[in-house]
C-alpha cells in the first residue's frame, strides 16, 4: 500500500502536532525491527481507554477511534512490508489506512452526529493517535492494483498507534498504579473516619473527660469540640481530590484518631488504677440500699411518706425484695441521669426542637426539658409513657430521646410506641443515646455534602 504524507484538505489547518506525529511515525518505520512489531488492536485500545487522561482524549473520541479500528480487517496491527521505503522520490510514509465514509463511520460510532464526528476525528489527529491522509478532493478511497491488492489509499492512517504502543502501555500502567494508590488512600480514609466516629461515641457514652488540648491551633475541651473538628476534616473529602490531597487528608485524620485513642487509653488506665486501689470503698458503697433516705427528692410524686421505709431488721422477705428492687431501679435512673451529653451536640443533632423553646431558643438544659414536654404532647405521647421514660432515663436523656424522635419526623409512625420500646431497652441496659446522636449528626453531614455537590 502506498500512502502520502499530505496536509489536510480544505480549510483545515496544518498544526505542528500533526507534523510531529508524521515525523515520529516515519522515524519509527525507519527502524530495522519496525515491521516485526505486532500490536493487538483491542488490547491497545483498552490501554488507551485507561490512559485517556494523560493522552488528552475524551471517551467520545475513543468511541470514534473504536469505530475506525473496526474497519481494519485484522486483529493485529503491523506495518506493511516496504511501507517505509522510497518510491520515485517520495518520502517514506508508512501506513495502515482505513477509508470509511462519514456515514458508515457514524453508524459504527452508534449514530454520532456528523458535526460531532468531525470534531472528535480532529481531536484524535491533534492527539497524535491517527494521521489524516487526504486525497486531492478530500474523499476517502483506495485504488487497487492489477492483482486486486490495495495499491494506494486515502483516509485515516493507524500507524501512529503502532509507533506509540509502548508509550501508551506505559501511560496506562502509570494510571493503574495511580488509581490503585488513590483507592487505597480512600479505603484508609474511610476506615479512619469510622474509627474516629466510633471512638467519639464511646467517649460520650462512657463520660470520658480530658484536659484542654490544642489541635492544629484549635483549643478543644470536650467531645462536642472533637466532633466539630472531625466534621471540618470530613468536609474536605470529595471524589475530585487527587493523590496529594488525599495523602494529606489521610495523614491529618490518622493523627486526629491517634489523639482520641490516646485519651481513651488514658481513661482506661486510670480506671484500672482506681479499681485496684479502691475496691473496699466501692464495696461499702454498694451495700447502701436505703437510697431514698439519701435523696428524698426522688420520692416526690410517688405517694410514699418519709417514714414508709421499714425500720425493723426482721422485715419479711417480700418487703425486702420490693425495697431492693425499687432501690435498684432508682439507682439505675440515677446512673442514667448522670450520663450527660453536651447540650450543643444535642441541639446540633436535633435542631428542630429549638422552635419549641422559649422565645424560639434553647440556652440551657431546663429549656430543653420544657421544650420536650411540649413536643411530647404534640407527638401524642401518653402521660404514662412519658412518666416511664422519666423514671428509667431521667429528665435529660428522656428529653433528648423526644428531640431525636421529633428530628426523625415521618420515619416514626407512633412516637409513643417507639418511646416505650426505647424505655424498655434502657431498663434492660440495651439502649444508649450516644449512637443515636451520632447517627443524626452523620445524616445531617451527609445531607449537607449532597447539597454542596448539587450546588456545585
């Protein structure tokens, strides 16, 4: 097959990129082993698909290239023998020319519009993946010799794909390595974020306290502040981040997680030392069963006069059992009531309850309790279910549960029934408010991220 190194037909200009591509292809064909190079066209096309970013081609342009490759009859791409030789003073011009009409090319490109087809053909030429071999009148055709073989062709030359095969494979491998590294970084970030959230939940639930610390110049003294720092770091994470940005973010998150883990481990070590040194004190404390005498306010509203507790040591077993059960229940409520969560975190997780506060704001726990009483009635929670929740959870935690139920809105069909279920679980020691608050905070953060993506 004889081909010509020509300039584009008509008003299409000749660019330096086209000149460079033709020269590089001609230099490759001049190598002694050039005609022995065999390239599997569909494997090369897969590599092209992976390396489209560095090569500067789009997926639509690759669809056009796929159509052009389909017009080459063989699966292997090789330079024809003698393509790089001199004929009658012509410059050596190797070629594997395909010459489909725009109509046929459009059909194989899944019905691409003619203007779009021409634009993507031009981008493939500019990227140096094909060479345009235009005829004098711009038509694409081939002339056959006496034996029926193609003697001369005008169309699109695929020879640059053979000349750049090694380069394309190397670019594809670099992209694969980069993508693998990015995927591992994203996995690391996901795991560290999960660890941070779980550790913050544990810290809130267990009431772990720590001294004021400075992280990245920001002074943090409570778990609410730590969660705010976590949200600030998580807000930087997006699918558009490159490898360098992901490495920086992963490092900051890992350092932040290590700081939280250090505080949790310090708390555990302090508890171990306390358990070894004060077993006697805790044993004496557990022997106190007459808790109502220590906290008279807990008896208010229960119809029990101050002197109703048995004074004689020979009380019957049923009375003793009742007293112990009641003391255990009140002790459980006391323990639950001492489990405080930052009010700011509660309001951040459940902002809807603020509308029910005095003058439309909640500035203290008393305001939250009063607002919860109003919301309880609005949600249709019966006085009996509310009283049970107060007895088991205490005022603060019961108010937080009401705020969470209000925040979830239509997801909960029966607020009263749901509250009774949670009260029962709390009575059995199977319910914790920490995960509830963290789930609401995560949902709020995810919604904000979706809104940012839609706005962008």
